[in-house]
């Protein structure tokens, strides 16, 4: 799924951390980073963070309930 305009990055990673299954970030080169890893979170922030928001990410969540959590965050910011 593509997610856009994440302005509350801290809350985004809280949602990712609360997911039960694997959540991956797909880089522009096609690499997959495990977003549940704190190191990957820092690396992803360093590579794509600009002006306090993340404009667009491709995220893969392997559990349906995790996908619902991420969609809920994108719709409601929660």
C-alpha cells in the first residue's frame, strides 16, 4: 500500500510498533526494510525525512489487522 503525507512520524512508528506481523518499507531501489526494527526506522527516517513530513512511502503489512491499523492511521491520524 502507498501511504502519503505522514506528518506525525512519531505516531506512525507507534502504530507500526503495535502491529503483530511484519511491516516493511519498500525503498525506491526495491529493497525491503523491516519497519519494526528501530535501526531500520532510523535509517528510513534519515533517507526520506524532509521538512517534518514523509511525502510518500510504500508499505507492506503481512497481517490483515495490521493493514487495517495502518489505514486507520492514514484516515484518522490514529
